């Protein structure tokens, strides 16, 4: 039995999944389904436990001490990514000042969902 990328085998049944139904759909329906899948992918903020938050904090501290580029992922009605140097960390206001080269971004600690140093 030859399998292609659209075919899966479950027991003795060969199944093409959603591919078999798209022939009966209008292009507008297919476009609407694709948009719907994109919305589902980004509608919920990832839940971070204390280990994740500690790892993010350590990565930010390391990038600040070394003054190296850092990639920070935040959540503002969906995921966003900023890359730059950490200029300051304001613990009183719970803000991070990130110099992206074009302008200074002020990021709240509550918005940050990930950090990675770039070396």
C-alpha cells in the first residue's frame, strides 16, 4: 500500500482526513476554515509555572549582566517578539526597558512569556 502525505492508516482503513471533504467545499469555506485554525492557534496565553518564570528571570539577568542581545517573547492579544539589549530593569514599576535599536520598548513583567539570549 502506497501512502502519501495526506493519507494515514488506522488499522485496515486508509483515511485521507479532511482532504476528502475539501473537494465538496467552496473556496470561501476552505479560506474560512484556515482563518479559524489560525485564530485557535493564538487565542490563549500560555500558562507559566514558577519553574518557567524562574528560567525566564535567570535568562533576563544573564543577558543584562553580559549586555548581550536577548529575544523576549511577550503576550499582547497574541504572541509578539522583540530583540535587543536590556537597558534597565525597574523592579519598582515591574518594567523592563529593551533597546531594539530603533526605539526603547517598555515591557511589563506580566507580559513576558519567554526569553532567550542571543550570542
